[in-house]
């Protein structure tokens, strides 16, 4: 079940939303990098969101490319990483959650 924007805005904790598609080769290529970094931050909640045509949550965040990771603290966006290639990109975004 997809979260609504109001549910996302009400999330009280540090959360990473990943927008993508299961068939997307760029999403699949980034998977190991994302999993490795998130495993080092167990207190951060993670939600994978299937995105695509007719999916309002991705549109509300103006997601245009996959994967897009949005880093939220208390429901507010702190950072965004589009198509991550290096651990340093994700690490910097995770640091913004503090």
C-alpha cells in the first residue's frame, strides 16, 4: 500500500524514501550501494516506493529520474540524491538527518 503525502509529512523519524521501479536497470545497479549504506544506519527508517505513471506520491515530490532518494526528518525533506553513484553522495545525505 502506497503512503499518501499527508502520511509521509507526518512521519516523526528520520526516513529515506526511495522512488524507483522494480524493472529499472539503474535502480538495480544502485541497490547494493543503497543497502550497504542504510545497513550502517539502522535507526533510519527506509521505504521503497514503486513509482511511475499515475503514482501521486512521486509526483508530489517532483521525482523525474529513478532511483531518487529523499531524506526526511520529521516529514521534511533534508536532502535528495538522484541516481547515486558513490557512497559519499548517500553518506552526506544521511548526515543531513542529524
